[in-house]
C-alpha cells in the first residue's frame, strides 16, 4: 500500500539501522578493488613480465574519472536508484568473473588472462564512479551521520582487506599455491559481499522510515532523481508540499559552474587532501624498501596502519567538539598537512621504522578526519535538487589519484635495484 509523506514525523525511526547499511554499502564500494590491490604479490608472481601493480591502477583511474565526469555533468537526468544498482551489480559481476577467470585458467597466467584482469580493472573503475558519486550525492541531503558512516565504510574496506592479507600471508607465506588460495579466498568473500550490497540497496535501504522521509523531503524541494527510490518504498508525494512550478525557490537550480564557485574552497580542500595523501601513499611507502627488521612485512604493515587509522579518523567527527566545521579552519589545517612532506623525507633518510609507522598512522588519521569534515559540511545550505552534484567533488580525488599513479610509474621506471642489498636507488 502506498504511503504519503507530507510532513516530518515526530520521531525518525531506523537511524542506526540506516547508518549500519550505509557502512556496509561504503565497504562494498571499494572492497573488490582493495582486494585486487592487496593481492598484488600474487599477480606479480602470475604475470612477472606485465607490471600488473602499475598497469591495473593506470587502467582503473581513467575509467573512474571519465565515467564520473560524465555522470556529474548529466546528474539531473540520471535515475539515482538505477545508477547505484548498476554500480553495485557491476561490482558483483566483475568480481565473480575474476574468480571464474582464475579457476578456468587454473592460475596459469598468460597474456589472455592478464588482458581479462585489465578489462575487469576498468569495470571496477566504472562501477566505483557510479556508486561512490551516486551514494555521496544520495546521502548528502540526509543526516550527516549517514554520509560519515558511508565514508567510514570506504576506509573499513581497506583495513579489512589489509587484515585478511596479513592473515593469509602468515598462513601461506612459503607456498606459491598459498598465494592463489589467498586470492581465491579474497574474491570469493568479495563476490558475496557485493551481492549483499546489491540486496541491501535494492530492498532494505529504501524502505527504512528515515530514508523515506528524507527522500520525500528532497522531492518536495525539487529533486527529480528520487522518484524511483520513493516508488520502490511505496511513497508518493501528494498534498500541499507538492512542487509548485510558480514558486521561484522550487524552480531555481544552480548549474555546475555556479555550484563549484559557491563551494570552491571545499573543492580545493579535497584537492589538497588527496594531492598530499596520494603523493605519499601508497607509492612512497611501497618504494621505502630499505633494510628493516620487519623485512618483507614492512610495506604491508605501513599500508595496514594507514588503513586502520584512516578508518579511525572517519569516526572522530562523531565527537562534536572534534569536528571541524569552519571553512577557514579546514583550509588552515589542510595546508598545515604539507609538513608531512619534509617529515616523511627526513624520517625515511634518518629515522627508523617506528617513526615511519607513527607518521603513516598520522597521515591516515588526518586523511580520514578531514575527508569526512569536508564532505559532511559541504552540502549544508544547498537545496536537494542541487546537492547531488556533490559527486563532482569526488572527481577531484579521482583526478589526483590518476595523476599520482602516472608519476609513480614514471618514477619507478628510473629505479635501479642495488645488486647487493636488493633496495631501489
């Protein structure tokens, strides 16, 4: 039976359930891609001549950036429900194909398998552009806690896959077949997880009372992209709150340029956050392969520590007194993060692994904290019919990640391996 939402209910129900679902959906947004990144040691052994760690990233980022740019430009015409369902379904299908490809070839590698993996990497980029931009726009007109939970889920996927990788490395460290078993385990879990995300978004999330209320509210403010979400939940807008075409506040809509100029400082904030973070992680940390007591575990520990503290940082804004909301304050703190550059340089040159682990943890903590602060503050004061353009901010992250991956490749091509110590100089 259809429901009608014309006013705010006395108590919005389902808040914590919605936060949990948002966390799972955020996790599913990057779980497959992080799984592929985490098993690079398996792909290096499987494709020793094709530089998989470089090529897969270079393929993924342009597909993600190009797709996201097109979606941001045409966001007013796109059905958000179909966009997100397509993204999660593509994640599920692509991850399942990775599993089938490895089983079909019995883990023998070869050019054909590598091309297949590259195609799947591009599919992950397309899926990520659909889901991450769509979900950020979808959640931005709801409670800030929903967006915070989704962003925390993004970080949790990295922490979870890093933990699984450490476990499988410890269990199968000296077995080549163990690498393949770990890869199959990763993608079996990822496939089931992505299927769970499809089901949650399709059948659970739209029917939560608090989600139905905020989507009906967005429709009353002129949003044209929530109609199918409301229909899926059996909600139809009627009554005095229905859109009035003669109300200038209802028909007013900011274009991409106007919205960008209105939020230019937030766009610059995200640009600076990820320009710094991605210039250090993972490229610089992966290349810091000097002599350490942790040996081959060193790079894995650094990446795991970054992911864990990035996750912790995304929960800090839940403490009101620690959440940065001042636009000037955010810019000042983000500019101060540039001190990480000399800090990492001198630590790599003169410090030991303990200092490097501490710096990497602080990098992840500040990255997660500031990302959530910017993305939860940016939608404030913007009407729902414009707020879905928030996905445009994500394109700044995609562009910086792609540029940095290109720089890492160029840098690595100049590296020479020391014949005695096995380090790169």
